C-alpha cells in the first residue's frame, strides 16, 4: 500500500477510534454516510415488507452494512443467502456484498478493493493481508470493541488462547475475528483390506511391517490377473511420496522442538527419510508416476484394480468403496492407524489447521463499529454458531434430543451436503467456530470411523502455530523463500527418483540452503514464535 493510502487510512483509523470511544461513553456515533444508507426497513431480498422489529441482537434500528467477501477464488457473498437473511432477522443487521461474482482471483479482488480507497464496512480476507491492512490503517483494532461489546467473542478467545494468539498481528493487536475449524482429522493411511485378506496378512502396525506389506502387494498378485502390475503405494498429490517422511522420524514443514523452531527439510532426519524413500521407489513400492500422475491417481489405480495403499483425505478416499463396486467387486479400501515410525512412535503428521487464516474485520470507514462488533459476536452465540453450521432450523435441520439433525432431504439431496450448505450461505468462513458434528452426519461411515480412530487415539503431532511476522521479516521471507522452496522440491524429486544419490550430496544440499538464507529465515520463525508465546 502506498504512502498516500497509508496516510488516508491512518487518518480514518484515528477518526473511527474517536467514534468508538464516543460510542463506549454512551454518546452518539457520527451520522451515516449519505452515499451508503446505514438503515433500511427492507433487507437483501429476504426481509419482510413490514419494518423489522426494533431491538435486534446487534442494532436497535435496522442497519445495512456492506461487506467484501471473496475467497478461495470462488466463494462470493450473496445477498440472498438464507442463513444471513435469518441472521438479519435476529440481529437487525443486513449485509450487502460488494465483490464481483464474476471475478475469479480472490487476492486480486482484495488488493483492488483496498487500492480503491472506498472501503466497505466489513472486510473478509486472509490473515497476512488482513493484518497488513490493519497496520496500514484500513482496518481498526478490535481489542477494545471486543472487551466492551462482544462477550461471546471475548469468552471464546479467553478459553481458546491459541486462537487469539494465532490471530494477533506482530504489533500485538487483533484486526480480524478468525474462522476456526473443528475436528482435527484430515488425512490418514488407507490400504486394500481385501488384498490383505487374500495375502493372509494383518494390517501393518510398524514401518517395517508396512514395507513388508508393500513388498507382498508387489509380488503376491493380489488382484489375481497373473501380472505384476500392482502399485503398492500411490498418491494423487505430486508431492505425495513425502507423506511417508513421517515414518522415518522426519518432518516436512515447520515444527517446535524443545522451544526451538525447526524446518523439517533442513534437519538430519530428512536425510534418513530421503534415503529410504529412494530405496522404496527403486524397488517399485512407490508409484513410478507419483510425481506426474496427478489428481486422478485414485480413480485410475483403484478403478483398474492395481492401487494398494495411499495416504489421503478420509472423506473422499473412503467413497471409492461404493463408487467402484461395479468395476472392482469386493473393493475394501479401509483406513488404518499410522504405522509406528522408526522410533516406535505412532503419529500422524498432518491434521486440519484449526486456524486456516481467514476471517473478517471492520474497516476504518465503518460508521457503526459497535453494532458491527455486536453482529460479529452473534456468530459466536449458540444460536449463531448453529446457524452457520447447520443452516436454518425447521428448513435445513431439526432439533432432536437437543442436537441439530439435518433433514432427510438435505442428507439425501442431489448435491453433497457441504455443497448444498454453501449454496444456502452456511459453512461460510467468516469469524465463527465450526462444529465437526455437522460433518459427521453426512460422512461416509468408513471415513467417519477412520477419522474417529485418529481423533480418539490422538495420533496427531502438535500443529505449528500460525505466527505473525513484522514487516521487515516478511520482506526477507518474500525475497528468499520462493527460491529456497523450489530448490528443495527439485532436489527431493531427484533423490527419490534416483537421478542423484542422497549420499554424498546431502551436506552440499544443506550448504546450498544456508547460502540461500535458510538460517536467517529459521531465525525469523524463532523470533515470531517467541512473540507468539509472549516472550
């Protein structure tokens, strides 16, 4: 953001801060902008013709606020979403979207919105751009507003300190209310149980047993076609071979070890993993086309009855048992616990990011910051949370024994449940806390049981928290990380495929990373982690 924009936003932030103080002292806020109607007796296509009853959750009078919401390059706020129409009836606040529904690049739309200087009342976006906008003055700090006017948000952040710390900017201020996911399980190990039965093998429980099982799949002709065409381990992700790094005590990303932040691919354990994966690949235990086959690997290798094991998302992977029964009778692709690694530890390296880094904040031009934070607070009430998780009561779900249960027409409709809910404005990644029970109702039973196995046994390694960087730190990362990451990806692919031996090249690899600035970036992450912990 340019200096003129910074000055404009800084002045605006100072003005709005004065308005907030006035509001907190019981005096009136500034009059609404004539160019943007602040109140209306009719909402976005869903409010009744008669005036809304005075005294909603967030505003005494009907209030319309403009919102920028465009994320994941496809989700755009729609004024007719039934969940937000219902929220308007409860809160007396109606939202009107400003982002173009034809735009397909969320980052570009966000930047153009900021550059315009004409900001909507509410801005939705990703963590780093939101925090940068906050420091530039485009968003106002929310800490005092939460303290005075948002008891449910305050309570949630006090009880979930990791969510508060993970959302704070490096200046210690909170500029946005985060979207918080629920249900830690995301990916796990799957194997052909029907093939294990045919080979007379139990599900592998250690890395050595997993290796021997993959060998048996390669050599034992479990598909019974008389050909050695089985692919023991496959993955639809072009970097999917790296999902096996965890079996050798390694990491593929940032993690904390005894108070120190480390990057897995810059550590000795990564060498062990690369040596082993190169061996597995050379022996035909890993799909020879794993780096090129791409997103259709599951359909292709399960569909032609050659794929044996993978590591992938529970929900989508478990669905192939039903989808392919006519093509592959008896297909029984089941989740298994993570095999114990070389150190005897049973763990799953990947889990859902409970703070995926999205949320919404209040722009400096918002004339109603108190009503807006109260509106935000509604989504952290029991009623508001249920509304965004399950939709409208009596329409999309019913309360049964105190729990929201989707109606049969939702569970058995033409659209997948999550897709249907998106169309109604539910499960939109605004500032609110997701409820995993919404997903459990429509999950494939195999997926649900697998996820529960991983959750109930707490197989997950601790997630590295979403730390925040100072402006100068982010500049270093932006300057150096792309080249570092490209070099790492190219090197590991050469090693796994045998184009270059891991030994004696690993030390040279570490030296190259050091010369590219890896130590400086590790230092930045450690400093950010110390700030995250209040040190």
